[in-house]
């Protein structure tokens, strides 16, 4: 009798085990991937700004694998499109959204998205608005743009350099000034001539700007716009070119000098991991050369050893704090003293409000605002 009871028990145990295996009853359910989205002002493969951010997104996927699910919305040229884009992402379950352009989550309706979606974490590149579920992030691009300007100045024989720029917001204005100041180190008295495209990304406008600048007599080109179109034209005309955002040497193999770049991936990974483990906090991040957020792309064949040494020395001085791009004395275009000797401009409020151009810049600040 006892054997029958034991046998019956074994049969029952096997049956229960089979049921558990079949239904997964005792197994822990797999955790749903954390859903993160990015919004780009241009195509994800623009060869510049948007592509550098998408490289950062890919870095997050590489490091976190199936723990995350990512997507991106590209060519969002107007901030007026953003609320609708965000609404769709929230409906699809995205819990964290990176807005990769000025104004995505700031001003008007866009500036209240954090209130409308309190359970979503918002992060905006290049802005100022910090709220309980919204952060801001960018970096001291002025430092590496200054260094790239040194490469441009050294490559110029005439001392007349062209610079293609999008909108007259403080971010772009401080970058123009940094580029000009850097060029004047390696080519004293160098002048920088501006052409505004009034667009973040527009290859046709960027190409036309390059054409016009070369026709006006510049012998080096630089830019703060998003595509490598100017570089393609510079290569065709035999004009040295400084890019921005990404290593775009393949667009101008013989004329490429260098470019200021950003390591978005390290920041994105850190912030996504914090969101996933519950340690995310709002803040204002301004990365630097020292922490690895900003850097220079590899040099092209036209950058001489002497120039590389000059740039390396200035880079070392910036990292050590012995030199600041915006330390006085600095004068505006009309010769007015803007930064006295011994004074340095601060990131906030000075650099984020800059609307004046340094001595040697040819042109005015565009009054056309970014769309939306």
C-alpha cells in the first residue's frame, strides 16, 4: 500500500513539474526593456550633429543590449513638431526622451511637456530649463572649436577664413567667437567672414554658402552647421576645411583639417543607466575636454607638426585651467572692451547669453530664430 502511495506521489510530482515547466509558473518573468527615444533636428545619417547623437544612441544599445529598446525621430526641423512627436512616443511606452536640439523642450508649449508627462524623463541638449523630470546637457564646445580655429588659422595664407553658421543663438555666437580667437593665435590678424544659412541642416544652403565665401576670397572654410556639404565643395576647390560635430574626413580626404566633436555616448549611457536603476536626478551638465566629453577629430594631411604642437600646448593649458577661451582682454568688432584683462566669462550667465562678436569677425548676428 505504501509503495502505491509513493508511486502515486511521484506521478503527481512529475505532473506538477511538467505543468510548471509548461506554464512557466515558478520562473521569474523577463523584465521589459527600458524604452528610450531620441529626437534629431536632421537625418540620423547627416554626417554631422544628428549622426553624432545617433552614434551615442548606438553606444547605449551596444552596452545595455536587450535591457533597452531605443528609437529615434529624425528630421524634426521645427520645434512646433515636437509636442506631437512626444505624444506618440509616450503612447508607445517610452519613459525617457532626449531632445537633441535647442528649444525641443523649452519655451511655450514645448516648455510644459515635462508637466504634461510627469512620469517621463526629459533631457534637452543645449538649453537651460531644469525641472523635476527634465535635465539639460551640453559641453564646452567653445574650447575644442577654438583649437580647430587654430588649425584653420595655420592653414590660411591670406588670413581670411569663411565660417558657415545656422542661427544667431548664443550657442552659435560663442562658437563663432571661439573659432575666430583660435584662428588669430596661429595667424595674427586673421579675419573670419560669416554666412548665415538660417537652417540647422541644409546641404544646398551650405554648399551655396561655401561657394559664396570662396568667391569672396576666403582660403579656408569652417562651419557650425550640420552636414559635410561645405567640405565636399571645399575638396572640389582645393580649400582646407574644418568640420563640426563628427569626423567627416571622408567627405574631404585631402582638405580636411579637423573638427570639434562631442562624446554623447558616455553621457547617454550614464543617464539611461541612472533612469533604469532609479538614481536619475535633474541637473545641468556641461562637459569638457577634461572629462572626455569634448574632443578633436583626427587631423588631416594638411595640418603640420608645428600646428599640432601649438594645439596640444593650448589644449593642455585649457585642461589645467591655466587658459580660458574667453579670458580678457577681449574686444568686440568695433573695438569696445567687452572682457577686461584678468576676467573670465562664466558659462552661466555669460556664454549662454552672448550676442556680440569679437574683433576680426566680418558680419552681424542673424536675428532669424530657429523654426517653431
